[in-house]
């Protein structure tokens, strides 16, 4: 198709993704868990790639659906994802940069509601 489509699968070593559409990519590990602070994954999207670093394995995240102790994954530039195995991504911070080089949260995506079976 002419769209950017991704599928995800939970496996014993983490969350895997695969891309279809205009930017296809093979299955690859996206969020590693279990993991340790400092562990990395490298993800390729067509001609670009990013490296995610685990910066915490139990970061407390408060969202409308409650408090989660999440893995935090940083690309060290633009985003930090907070992911809780068994639940999914509970929060994502997207950063902007002030002229003097400090960053600020420009956009925050949060889990509003979920039901776990």
C-alpha cells in the first residue's frame, strides 16, 4: 500500500515490530525487556535508524489510568518512551530544544484508559 504500517508482537525478549507499506522493514526488536539500564536496541526504518537506550527499568509514570513502573527508552535526542511489559506504552515524551541547548517536553502522549485481561 501507500501508507506507513507497523505491526507489533510481544515475545520473551521484548516487543518486536515490522513495517509494511511505503517504508517496509524486517522484523526487529524495538523495546528490549527484560533488560538492564544501558542496554540498547538499534532500529532501522527504511534508510534511517535510531538507537534506543534503557534509562530505567522501574520509572514511576502517572497517567490517567494509574501509576505504572515502566522501562524508559531514550533515543537521546527527541523522545523518551515509557513501556510496561504486559500493558504497553503508557507514556511518550517528545522534546523540543531551547536556544541555549536545554530541552523541554513539547508533546506528551499518555495512556488514558486500558483494560487488561
